[in-house]
């Protein structure tokens, strides 16, 4: 990576010029394919991180964010308990962070994430919010009158409460410490459309899926009822890669939908992503099938409705495991252990929110393997 070109001219004169040009074109096609009306112009001051050396110029650069599992779980609680949910956005987010070291920057021509989270953390805990033990970006404050939950994803935040007074109080406090934009009742979070009808909460990525299909419409994909044909046995491509960069791009685009609202394509994406390094014609046909399925079902939604409030788990062996197993039963047991970890994580998340009866009842986990049951 030390040999990577630092400028456009270096990229165009390198031995991999054609590959860099393809990558640039993919990026521009993505921008053009997702263009729309301009709602705001934004500028960013960006440090040239590629010139920094780890443990000398920096130690870590991550920004903690809430897990999507946390957001989906909170949405389920909304539907179950009939809670209020509002959204706020922090302006110039990273400029709110307090630096603990000296930083040297050259002024840009023509004129840091972790610190931001630390300051936000200090600010909300001073207002008697407590961390959730399962997710450090979820905060909860329990009062006699109401229970307030804050879910932070970089500069986007959800404020959830049993009473509107708690939301208004929290908004006032946050606005006194940061420059905030009040977005009112939640409408869109992370590009996901949120619709509320009575006690039902619906999540949809129809607009995102339509944009993905427009971006790759040159593939002339037909519509399909399901994302993967079980009779198809994909093999490693022994020949030359076919549009490898675009293949990785389309897999990544579909993976975003899979991760948030379309778990029905999870198996297909898991299989196809294994061939991202050297895709062949057959792999592209399988990709086209997933795209065609998404096109046909772009209006599908993930809906949460009020239920009995019982937490249940279901599992099946449907992903490539990280270790070798010697039997189907052993593979099922490994999947059961993974499901158990996820169930325990959700249980811990809910315990700290304190909207549940204590102690929580045992969580049943269901499977389709008799061998595992023994």
C-alpha cells in the first residue's frame, strides 16, 4: 500500500492505470446513478491520512456507532410499547470533539470521529444517561415519569421515550451543548424509510433498491421470484476475471440492503461474495438473478407489529462457518452457539432499557435438527 499513487497523475501513469481508471469510472457512475435534487452543499476539511504513521501520528481512528441490530430491536420495542420516536442531527459533528494532542494541518487550497463520541458520551452521562452494556452507542435514562433512550450513529440520533415530555427535555439539553437540527418524528434513518401506521412500524429501502437497479441497468437483468437457484453449483473461475471491480461494487450495494431490511437475500449474497476476487460469467448470471429478484420485490417492507412481547430465537446452518466441522450435527451445534450469543446480546440490550419485567423469562431457541436437540 505504500506504493499506491497519491495523485490522479500518478495513478494514470502507473502500471495499473487501466484498473485505477475503471475504479474512478465506477465511482463516478455511482454518483451519477444516484443523483437527485440538491438539498444542501457541504464542505469537509479532510486530513491526508495516508501520510500518517500508526502509533506515531495516530493510535486509532474509529468512530463507535450503534449496531443495526440495536436499531431494529429498538424499532420492535416502539411497535410493542407504542413509544414516541424523534430524530436529531448534529451539525459539523467532528468539530465538536476535544483534541488531547497537538494537530498540525496545512491550510486547504482556496482558503476526528473518536473525539466527537467521547465528548457526546461525557455530555449525555452528565445528564444522568447510562450506557447500555450491550451497545456503547445506546444510552438510557429511567425516571419515575418516563424512560428515555438515545441511539447514536455518528451524527444521526434517535430519541425514544414513553412520553413526549422526555423527548422535548432531551432535545433542549442536547441543543444547549451542540448545534443540532431537529428533524421531528423519525422519517428516514441511514437511508431507510420509516413509516408508522397506528402501532405498526415499517422499514423500507425501496428507493435505495431502485437506485441500485438503475445504476446497474446496463446488465439487462430480468425479474425473478427468488434470489438464488438451488440447482446452480457455483465454482471458482479458472479464467480471467470478468469486471471484478463492478462485481464487488454490485455485491456491496446489495449487501447494504441485505444487512438492513432484506434478510431474504442473505444466503445468495453470502455465496456470491465468495467469488469477488475473480468472478466469471456464471457468477454474473447469479448476481443478475439477485438483482432481478430485488427489482420484482423492491416494495417489500420489514414490518413490526405489537405482539405478546416474548423474545424467541430461530437458527439454521446458512452461512459459511469459520472453522472445519466433521459432521452435520457439529455444524448445527456451532450455529446454535452463534444464535445463543446473539440471543444473549439482545437480552442484555433489553435488560438495560428497563421496559421489561424482571427477571426476564427464559428465551426459547428453535432449530430443525434432531441431532442438536439430543
